[in-house]
C-alpha cells in the first residue's frame, strides 16, 4: 500500500500569491521571509510523485486538539516538516520548539525533518546552545523516538546536534532541498567577460544598508534589489506605512525612492514570478546575503556571490561550495567579486550532494523527482501600487526632520483611531 504523507508548509506553493493581502498575513504565509517560498516550492515539486497532502496550521496556530491528532494519525503514515533554523535561541524563547516537540510526541507516527539548521553567528560559536539545550534535546529526541529522521542543512548544524549529546547516526547532512529542484544536472558557468556586461541582482538588508552600496546601484542602472521582508508595504500597501518604512522615504540620499521609481526594487511572493522576472531583466549575476535570494538565480544557471552574515547562510554556502565571504567594510568593484567567483568545486561536487539528498529521502520512503515542468499557476509579475501616494509621502518626509516626526505622529494617531473604531 502506498504511504500517505502530510507535508507542513507555511503556504501551499501551488496557490497564486495575493499581493493585496495585509502585511501580517503575508509575513505568516511566507514565514517572515519570501526566500522560504523557494525551498518550499522546490520540496513540494520534488515530492510530487508521492501521496502528499499539504497543511499549514502547524506553523500558524496553537496546539492541535486530541481529535485532530487522532485524525492525523489515522490518515497519514508520516509527516514531513521543514523548520529551517529552529535549533536557535529564539525558537526556545518564543515556544516554537516546545510546540513542535509536543505535536511530534502526541502524533506517534514518524516525522521527517528536512533541512533543519542551527542558528549562530558567522564564526560558528556554540554559545547559543546553552539557551536552547533542553528544548533542542527534547525536540530531536521526539523525532528519533517516533521513528523519524533528521536531515540537517550543513556540518555546523550537525556538530551542534553532536554537542547536544546525539550520535553521528542521528542526523544526515543534506543541504537545502531548494537547490535540487532540477535534479543533479545543475552546473554554473560564467559567461560575462567585462564589468560593462554585468546586470546584477542584489539582496539582503546588510547589503542594502552598507554605506557604499549606492555606488553599485549607480554603476549598474539595470540592476535590481530583491527584497524578501522589509519593503512589502512600501511596494504594495503604501497607505499602511509604519515608522520603519518611513525612514526609507526620509532618506536624504533618496536611494530607495530613486530605485523604486525606476521599478528596480522587487518583492516576489512566489517562485514562478521570481524566476520569470529574473529572465525578463536579463540578470546575469547575483550578490548579497540572502541564501535563497542567491539560490534561485543559481537554479537559472546564474553565478552568485554570497556575503554571509551568520552560520545559517555560511554553512549552506560552504556545503555546496558556493563562493562566499563576509561583506567587507570597503567594497571593491562589483566585477571583482564576479571574477573571483570560482564554481569549480560546486560543479564537481553537485552530483554527490544531490545523491546524499536523494538517499536521505529514500530512507524516509519518499520518491524524489527532478522537475520537468512548472506547477500550474498563473505567473503574475508584481507591480508597485499607488506610486503617487509614495512620492507624496516621500516629499513630505524628506523636507525636514520636523516633517518626518509630524508624519510619524499622524500615522500613530491614525492607527490608534482605526483600532479604536474597530473595537
């Protein structure tokens, strides 16, 4: 009898993205970061030849009732979860680890954890383990006691599990499923021969905030910045801006507004629109600190250079041999990064990395399929809404510090009034 699996995601990636949804709903649907759509879409696609059902309530809501747990146990043979960086201090502090552990213990069927990671600083410090030790041990123990398996994103995460007292047989390093959507054939070749040919895509808040990054934006007028969490309201809900967005409009350099008016600031709510727009913009180099902001271009054969900021990004870059380093204080010319991006090790090792992933999934009883076609969904390239409102607010905010403060106070009073009227 064919096994029945329940795959928990933040959203069903086959469904079109709603760019009119409110900010809180959007952040819930993307797990706080649109890069999550990349690995979730990939995993959902890779597993399409299995008996898979999609659920989202594990990530969005509180504990399941006894009746719900019994129904899950009756209906499914195993559950698949993708908690990318849950071995982390924040996950113990906000109760996420404890919630998942309780769910797994009560479920009493195997739970397969795909691409789990530990979160620490860039230098791979294990100091964070002291704040998460009990909760992480309980979580990992619950998975193993129930007959499940744990696939971790890199060697640092596996070492963290060792330091919690588990053996080398208790986890396998598999990387992230996002990069395996096209099977084992991915190879990266550099085709650009001069700086003048570069059409870069940038990503990551550290890159955006770097004091010298504007020179890159100015040097490459066809470049784009791909946001994954900060600019949603600025792009699609300008009538609902809060203080953290207004600071971009008050910027005296006008960096954000200049890029915005040229349609060079992007946010993609789904995998398909991201891929389509990269092609439309003829992007040929990706640069920044977001792991999935760089993996998606790689899947299109586009070289990337990762400016890692923490252990999560660094260990995946190192596991797959993606060129990376910490973002330097003094930025060289962008083409220097392109020139030193060596994909020899990536290309030589990719087949074996794919084999490790497939082997793990097969041990879970899952068939892995290389993608041959997109999941059926309408590709909508998101366009900024109500540009006139953004421009008028930017003009007011940028006039003076006083105007900026007045506008913030207006927003606060308006928001409180709206909440009071709803009550």
